[in-house]
C-alpha cells in the first residue's frame, strides 16, 4: 500500500466518523426537542384537566345553590298556603288538597334532586379515571424518552 492509499483510508474513516457523530448529535437534539414538546403537552393537558375540574366544581356549587333556593322558595310558598288556610278556617277537603299538592311538590323536588346529583356524580366520577389516564400517559412518555436516551 502506498501513502496515497493510507491517506484515502484515513480520509474515508474520518468522514464516516464525522457523519456518525453528526447523526448522533442530530438524534440527541431531536430527543431533547421531543422531550421538551412532550413536557409542554403534558403541562397543557394537566392545565386542561384542572380547568375541567374547576368548571365541574363551579357547576356543582351552582346546582347546589339553585336547589337550595328552589327548596327555600317552595317551603316559603307552602308556609304561606298553610297560614292562609289556618287563618281562613279551611275545610277538610281544602286541607287534603294542600296536603296532596305538598306531597306532589316534595316528590317532584326529590326526583329533581336525585337527577341533579346523578349528573354531578357522573361528572365527578370521571375525573379520577381522567387523572389516572394522564398519569399513565406521562409515565409512558418518560419511559420512551429514557429509552431513547439509552439508545443514543
């Protein structure tokens, strides 16, 4: 082998090494970029979940307040009707009619309350599952990023 052959072999070897080093640097850069984007996406998802939880809690509070207001108005109306009947010396049929209206109103309120609390429970019951899913996704992303770093 002549000196030119050795120079050619060294040149090819250095070129291959330089290409390998630049490919490795590119992969490390891509891994860092992906890790940064993933963390940003996870933070965005967590913020969305927190806003959803806040919104559900606000809706729950509003529903409870509306139910309380409705109950209070119904009780006040009933008290006024009872007072009017008492003051007007109501007959037994009139009292029976008021009692039936009272029972109907109470049953309607119970049904509305059950329906509202069922809606609230559905919304609240989904939150732990959403949180567990987000946690699982973030753990999987961390494992993938760690595996990429090990390969690089």
